[in-house]
């Protein structure tokens, strides 16, 4: 599916991602590398997203049951972003 990614936010990356990232980024352009952000603390995503669109497990206000409803949650996130 063709798409344009303006940014990728990774919260609490796994050990495997920390090891694989230095290798993967060698094959990416600088423009794409700069679009990938890692957040190790729960406070960091608040700089980019309002709490009303973040899952509760990351300190936001969205319950997991609401995320399972699918498109309604995605519409809300896109509207506020």
C-alpha cells in the first residue's frame, strides 16, 4: 500500500529494536531517519500528542476497549492531530 509517513513514534521500544535500529538506519536516508522518534518515558509522547488520544497504559485517556472499536478511535486521533 503506497503511503507517505511523516513520522514514526515508538514508545517503550523493545531490546531487539534497540539492537536492530543502528543496522536498519544505515539503509535509510537522513530524511527518513529524522522522522523516527523513540520515547522511553511516558512523559515524552505528551510533547507530540494530547493525552486525549494516547492509550491509558501510556498515561493517556483512551481505554483499550475504545481502541478495539477501531475506526472511531482513529477518526478521533486524526481529528485532534
